[in-house]
C-alpha cells in the first residue's frame, strides 16, 4: 500500500489488519479502531501489558490488557502511516460530524551522540471537527493477562505497578477521566505518554511534539539513505522500516516477530513464541537490509553473534537465542490467555532452542562477508575476525551430513536435511572466498577442499534422479520448499538442469493456488493447512532466475495484494481465502517482499 493512501474501516476487525509501531526497544500492534492490542514491556520479549490480541476477542466490561481511545458514537475510522515512517495516524468520525485524529508512535532519534529509543508509547489525540466526545480505556495487564496492576496517581500522572515493570502514564488529560473511564468533550487535544516510571519535566504536549518531529526526521532520513528498486518503492520502504522495528537496538538481536502464539492455521495447535532471535531468520534480515544499503543492522547483529560464539561451549550454536544473547526460556503455557480468537494455547518460550539445526553455522558465517568486502564500512573484517568464523566452519564441515531437525524445526525424528547440508556447504564456501580476499592462500585451499567435498556428497545423496529433483533429505524422496534457495545460496547456477527440475517438481507437488507450501507430508501436528508466505517469494525468485520473469512478476503482484491494509504480512496464509495467519509481523515474509522486488524491478537507468 502507498504510504500516502488511507484505509477506511466501518468497525474494528478481529483479523491481522494491524499496524506495527515501535522504536527498537518496544513494539505495539494497533487495530483499525486505534486500540493497542499487543505490546510487551520493557522490551520485545517482556510481559505483555497489552494482550487483548490473545484473549479470544472477548467483549467484556471487565476485560483488561488493552489501551483504547474511543470516539463516542464512532461510525467510521480511517488509518495510515505518515509517509516513510512507522508513525500511525487514525481518524475517527461520529454520526454528528465530530472527528478526532490519533497519532501513535514510539520515539526514536539520535540525541547526545546516541540513539534515543525509550520504553515509551506516545499517543496524541486531536479534535479535527465538531464536538467529539472521547473515552480513554487504559487497562494494562501483568503476568500474561492474569492480573491488573495496582495504581497510584499524581497531579498529571498514573503509575501502574505490581510486577517487575512499573509503567507511568503522564498526561495533560484528566487523570480522573482516565482512571474512571469517563467520556469527555475534546476541546483541542490531549497527550498521553506511557513509559518508564520517571518524572517528565516540562509540558507533556511540547515534549510529545518534540519527540514526534525528531522521530519523523529520523525515519525519513533513514529511508532517504536506502538504495531501493525503481518499482514497488512503497512496499519495499514499508518492509524495510518493519524489519528495522524488529531489531533490538540494545544488543543487535533480531526477533522473528513481535508476537507469540498466533496459530499457523485455525485450531492447529501450531502456536509458537517468535519473540527471539533465530540465527537463520536474522541472516535473511541483514542480507535484505544490506541489499538496500542499510549496513548498520548487519554490523550490530554480527557483534551479537560473535559474542555468542565466544561463549559457546565447543563452538556449538543453538538455533535461536534470547535478545540478550542468553538461552531462550523452556516452553510453557500462559494460563490466563485464551489465545488468538480463542485458539490457544498461548506459549511462552520456544523449545526449538534445544533442537539440533546444523544450518545455523552457515547462516552465522554468511552474515559476515560484507565486513570483508564492503569498503563503506569503517570497521571491516580482518585476519583477527576470520579465525573466529573458522571455528563455525569446522562445525559446518563436521556436521553437514548428520541428522538434525531442519529449517522447519520438525519435532519428530531427526533426518539429514538437504537445506541444512547446503547451508553448511555455503559457510565453508564463503570462508574460502574470504580467505582468498585476505591473501590467505593456505586457508582458502583448506576451505575450498571442504566445500568441494561437501558439494559432491550433497549432489550424490540429495539428488533424486527418479523425481528429476533435489529432495528434502539425503537419500529421501520428498520435496521441501527450501530447495528453491539452491541458486540464491550459490549451490547451483540458475540454468543447471537439476535446479530447473527442482523448481518444476516443487510447483507440481507443493503449489496450492498461488502459494507454495513448505512440504506436504504429515508432521507432528498433522498435514499443513496453510502456506508459509516466504516460500512463495522463494518460488517467485526461482521463476525469475530460470527465465520465467513474466510469471514471476504476475505472481509477485498477486502476493502483494494479500498484504494487510498497511502493507504487512504474517507468517502464513490460507491459499483458499487469502487470510493471514501465524505470528505477525513476520520478518521472513517482509524480507521476501524486498528480495523479490529487487530481483524483478526494472533498473533505474532503463526507465529514463
């Protein structure tokens, strides 16, 4: 969707027609009626103060875990992002000609030589027509929806306390009206700053205006520096901003999504917590942002990974880590939340952190080459960093033909997954290239020997001549959509008949309507019902690479049409209805928009 285009709704939606606001410390999801339905404090993986998204869409007088700003007798709302920012504007209109405008954002800008991104949401409410009456319902939750915090008040603030995090609302609205939820006429504007338990010095309205101006300037300058493709510019810009909102600025970790437990399909039980940093997913994010010229994310993320590697026993990496670089909590269920549309369970933590997934070694190495080859970077890779990457390469060379849970994190038996093997090969291949660049001839030969040996073994055991395709596991006979990446990873040239055959086999076996499934075989939770969105982008890229560019462009446009009104995508999609499912916003899916747009767009110098 164009950043300038407004979207209009007549009533709140129970779907994923949500907008994401954030600043790299916290993130919030806002529905079409300006309710904050999900936000965790003090950071992405924290306790959700606002969790109505996962409370079954219940309409109860005593419901809590929400932050609503309601226009009394509202009959229509419209919503848009300010151009090239994650700042959301919602306008609401009543039946008597009254109207208000709500501006929602999280401050983010440079101040005193560093990035200022506090644990804060700013909500500005302004009268734009008539005599509107407004009702504010601020009902935080704690302990994953089990309790309401206690409150104390001051002259212009309300403290919400009782858990590990104390929130303070500072406002120029009546605190009595907020606490008692009394409707009031909005004569001009009110401002609500919800953040840490710290005194706000000065006019609330002036502080909010300053934060807004600086945040607008920050994001528009950030966008201005992106090297975007000529076509689909609005979609790429929105995707890039969204990816940046999933980066935890304090450590450089990148979360897969800001939510937990939105099911992959209705009542499927495939409800997972994605508020952690998967090494694989993060690689895809930094690679996409690098292609747009946003290199700082890659530098910060690589520092995060290298700190993990330094502390890893025996050089062994887990598939995912907490955003603080430590282990993810063991999986358990939140007892007080009924789930998205009542489809529980709501899970906290992710048991995948205990899985064996060998592709992580390749993914960690593949995040690093820019440090060695990109001369824009002040802090570049050298022969001091290189040995630290080699430790990962040794693991990749040792484990490439050993069983693991694979990219799709299957919880049943372990197998030797082709994608994991190929990523291990890619890690060794990149080490050979980096060594050549550094003039380390002996190390280049060492890693090239490993890579060639691994390549030959994968081709011998993962190619199925009967199917005319590579298959998902060594010596297996089933297909896996991750094989569509064989060309982009560099394992096969696009015109290799084996790659062309693999693409055709996958479209026959895994395509449902316009979308590609991850696989079609039964797993621990039955047969998959919905398509994993990024797989279709991989297919689009494979079509383009194999000379089917017109097909690729047509399908890309179809997929973009399934974005929500703000241009955002979740993890999964129903191929029959086009409804979005799965955790939201999913970084994999937004990466897919960027990668396909870059591949398919006309070149700037071809246009004028």
